[in-house]
């Protein structure tokens, strides 16, 4: 399988919501319809990531298979989202996107990258742990991570099922 990871072009941005909706179906299949029914990431946020970070897409045979959103956050990089369309899941596209984001973060001079994810879903925290991310205990949250966690809780996410993870990056 030939997957090309590249920076998203402005014409790609409108295609990201369809990928996110498709990716969300995996949550529905695991009893989390509330997550699957959550509205896709809004365009202002995508544009903000493009301006202050990176929006990467995975392309297979001329079709967008997935994307990742990352940006500067609290003196390190933060991976806001990785979504892979249902049709392309299970083929390593997510791993390629995460590795590409880590490379972007390293090239951008960051020494670490964080993310927030579910602890109890195999394609979330366990997946990221295999890629070198470790759970950050809530007592070690920076003010910015506390705000992020509070925003997630305010949006209705069950915080007992969430964690923040961090990966140290080589300079």
C-alpha cells in the first residue's frame, strides 16, 4: 500500500469533515455513539492549525485517507486530532500520520508533543503508547493542559475515560 503524507492544501480542508465522520463510525461500533455523533472539527480551528502548526493529510491512490491536526501548545507541540476514514483504518495510516506529526514537531524545534485521548479504546491510548507516548498524571498538568482538560469536560466528554499523553522528542 502506497501512502503519501503531505501538508494539506486549502482545497483539502473541506474534505476533512467527511473523513472525521467516517472515522467516528468506529466509536459507534464500540458503543460510543455520542462520540460518533459529535460534530466534526470546525473550519476556523482547522485554519488555525494550518496557520500556527500543521495540517497533514494521508493520500492513497489520489484519495484522502486521513488527516492530523497539530500546533504549538504551551511551549511544546500538541496533536489535536488524527482521523482515518473507516475504509482505510487498520492499514497503518494513523501510525504514519502520528510519526509525520512528530517529525514536524522535531523539525519545528519542539522537544515534546502532547495529546488527549481515551484510555479504554485500543486505537487510542494503547495505540499511542506503542508509539512512545506516556500518560501524564493530572498533578503534572501545566495550566494550559488544565484548560484543555476543562474544555473537554465542558464539551461533555467523560473525563474518567480520558488521559493526556506526552512523548519526548529527540532534538
